[in-house]
C-alpha cells in the first residue's frame, strides 16, 4: 500500500515550523510555548533581493548570448573576422565617447 505524500508533506511542514519557532524563541528569549513569533521581511530586503535576482538573470542571458556568438565565430571563420571588426570599432567608439 502506497504512503500518502500529502500527509507526509504536512508533517514535514509542521516539524519545520516548530523548529523555526524554537529558533525564534531562543533568539528573542521567549519562554512561553503558546506565543508564535513571525519575522517579516522589510521592503528594502525584498527590493535588494529582487534587484539581485534581476541582475543575475540579465547576466545569465548575456552569458548565453555571448557563448552562442563565440560558438558561431569558432565554427564560421568569416563571421569571426566580421565580429572582430565590429567589436574593435565598438571599443574605439566607446574610448572616443569617454574622451580617453
């Protein structure tokens, strides 16, 4: 007979909640058992977390695009020369724009 996963998940969640409450009681020196302590995240914590996730996602997408571009340049020599010229021109324009 198969074990019911829903019941097991409820028990696991309840145990995790109890462990979390024990840690919070210890952290805030609460002796009473009936008190439930809930920690809420502040707006700045949520914003920083979301900004970090956004930056990681953008960098991941850029990484994938540059990897694909590198693979294409390795496979096709004509593309390699064209991309070299494009990036060389791009760097030169950035230097001119910054006035260096």
